[in-house]
C-alpha cells in the first residue's frame, strides 16, 4: 500500500514539473506577441517617425543620390579626359609644325585641357606678334602675354576639374552629423513614449532605441563613399594638373625659342610626376 502511494506521488510530481515550463511559456507569450507586433527595421522606424525624422531621412537619401551621381559622372568624365589628353599629346609632339597643330585643333576641336592651353597659347603668340598690344591686357612682351594667357587657361581648367568636389566634401563632413541628429531625435521620442506607458520591459526599450541607431548608420553609409571619392578625385586632379603645368612650360619654351624640347625628357618627367602623386 505504501509502495502504491509513493508511486502516485512521484507521478504527480512529474506532471507538475512538466506543467511549469508550459505555464511559464504561456505567461511569456503575450510579451513575445507584443514585441513581434511592434515590428522592427528601418521601414518601421521611418513609418512611426514624426515630420523631423522623415525629413532627416529624406535629406540623407538626397545626399546619397547626389553624391553617387557626382561620383559616376566625374569618373566617366575624367576617364574620357585622360584618353583625349593622351591622344592629343601624342599628336602634338608628333606634329611637324605649329600650323599642323592648329589645323588639328580647328578640325577636331579643343576637347580637353591640354588642347585648350595649346590653342590659346598659339593664338596669343600669333596675335601679339602680328598686331602688337592693342588692349591693356596685351601690354608687355610677347612672352609675358603668352604666359598670362597660359596661366588664365590653367586656372579655368583647374576650376573646371574641381567642380563638384566642394559638394562631395560637404556631404562627407555633414552626413554623419545629420544621422546622429536623427538618432538623438528618435531616442528622445522613444524614451518619452516609454515613460508615458505603464508597462516597461526590455522589448519596449531596446526596440525603439535600436531602430533610432539606424540613422547614425545611414549617415555613415552616405559619408564614407563621398569622402573616399573626394580624396581620389583630389589626388587625380593634382597629378593631372602637374602634367598640365609641365606641358605649359614646354609649350612656352617651344613658342619662345622655336625649338622643340626633347620628347624623351617630357615622357620621363610625366612618369615622375605620376609616380610622385601616388
């Protein structure tokens, strides 16, 4: 009889121990369902943001689109400019006379900085030698007038090469702060809503705060490509302008003396300029 009673008690103990996890899971089920019903992710965060949060997200999106547009456009333009410059330099130093260079420029047009410099320098030299100083800007010797003309063209080409870089630098420097401001704004509203609610749990705190941190990540995602592209374009422009200055010096020497400089020395100097810019 005692053995039968002990067996029954053991069975009841096993049943009760098995029922406790089920009851605990049932008690946690509303909280899990509530957390699942809240939703997570960037779309949920933007959908439940106020006007300021949506405006910051839209501003970051516009900054990203504009920076990538500048990156693609300037990359394609720089590649085309490099190919045209290499082709023109080969044709220029392979020409038999300045008249042939002028005819080539008139036929195909000045489509890159090297041909612009050559065209304006040759025209300035011929104009000053033929008509003299007709205007105040033409005063001085032929060499001084050609030098001013070359410098003016180089300054214009430098400004054209740097077009858009200020926007990339501004995006790279301000996008992280815009994202940080969006995070602070989202955390503030999340804490206010949590403080007004009665039941406070980890799910209610971690979800909104974690979603607010998405704005900081978006700011960094916008800034990093812009900064890398800006640094790459600045380095490429520095090397290219060094080559343009060297060509302008050689061109001025040729226009002043009428003797062509050694092409092998020019090539070696261009290679050295490219290596120094790396």
